[in-house]
């Protein structure tokens, strides 16, 4: 075999073959009651997300007309509980890159596991042909979506979705998801053959009745409504 053919074959094997989704919708989990479960306010938000934005028949659907989600991904019990009402409406499973805290786990060990699951999820979404041209919803822990503190701690690796999905290439993308902000979507669009997103925008969750009492604070606006309602930070 001619040498140039061998070289071309080696080069092709060494280049990542991206299979970008059409759209990724990223959201933080709803308000929580403890390490494992949502509080009542969070449960209401999960229902509202299905009714208005993410579920079948949603009144302000985030999906193109005639389409729904091709996959819904989550990682912790909080994120699974948040997306489950919407997933059930479409009769599709929640794909869980599961991280379940166990008694005796050290914070460092849990962080490492969460980082690994996030890396695996981002890799699959960008690389697996299953997701090519599809609409993917990722409900995630907020520090693993974007956090300068976490990125600094693990400076030798890519650990947030902001890094792993190449959102850090776009100037408009915030570098940290605020601790008291539960009410936003990040909507990310890709073009075929381009692993860097071609568009990004943030959308605030604003609900109509019967969910219009849910907190809808601004992006960096502190809001303690969830604390007053008995939820935890």
C-alpha cells in the first residue's frame, strides 16, 4: 500500500468525528428540599416546566413545530425529578448519568464522580451519531453547567458543560451559574460539522397560571423565595 494512503488512514483515525445535535437545551434542577429530593416548590417547577416549556403539548414549547425532545439527560436525583414530568409526557426515558451521594462519601470523591459523569454526557452528546441533528435536553447541577470556582479547582481538566460543549468559545455565555438562580434555560444551537455552537441565548422561565407564583428572578438577582418556602440552597 502506498505510504500516503497509510498516512491518510492514520490521520483520519486520529481526528474526532463529531456528530453534533441540532439543539441542546440546558436547565438547572428545580429547588431542592435535601440532598436527594426536591422541595414542594421544586416539584411545582418540575410540573410547570412540563406544562409550559418541555412537555408534550407545552404552551410555549422550546422545540420546533411538530418536534419534541429526542433525548432528556440528567445526573442526580434532583435533576432526574426535575425532568421526569416532561419525559413522561413524551413517553421517553430519562437518560441518567447517575451520581447518587452515599453515606460517608467525601466531598472530593463526589466532585470527581460528578465531573466524570458530566464529561461522559458531553462526550456522548457531541460525538455519538444517536444525537446527530437531534434536540437534546440536559438538566444538570448548576456548578457543573458553569462555575469559575470549579474550573479553577480542576484547572487541568474540562469539567463544566460550558467548557465541554465549547460554550466558552462564545462571548455571551456566562462563566458562572448563580447559586440562587433556578429559572433560566440556556439554549444552544449547532450546525452540522461544527462542534462549536453557532448560537446561544438565555431564556427566563416565566409561568402562567396555575404556576405564576414560581420565582422568576433575574439572572444575577438574589432571591430567597425558596428559602422562605422551606427549600435549601
